[in-house]
C-alpha cells in the first residue's frame, strides 16, 4: 500500500514538473513573439510594468499608463495569459 502511494506521488510530481516546464516554455515563446513584433524594449511582464509605469486605468486589452522616467502619458496593450504588456504609445 505504501509503495503505491509513493509511486502515485512520484508520478504526480513528475507530471506537475513537466507541466510547469511547458508553461515556462510557453511564456518565453509568447514574450519572444511579442518582442519580435513590438521590439525588445517594448514588452513588460506584470512585475516589470510596475517598475516603469504607473497604471491609471484599464479597459479590455488596453491600459492607460504614465511612464515613470519622464511622466509621459500613454497606453499599453496587454494579453491575459501569460500576462504581458506591450506596444507603448504616448498620447
């Protein structure tokens, strides 16, 4: 009985590890595609967004922001999963 439980746990752990690696690979692929289309310095993760912008509003697929480096107002497009912000356009 204990062997079966240990085997199940090992299999579950292995499967979860594989799924995590696939999700990380997917995130990289999505970011790479966005960077190719909009430029390497024009794509931000949610964490990176807070370092460079102050968000002032949200609507479907677009958010209003102020760029912290120069206080320029603009908009960013974003995608939901994985969450990336991209294509800054000043007003």
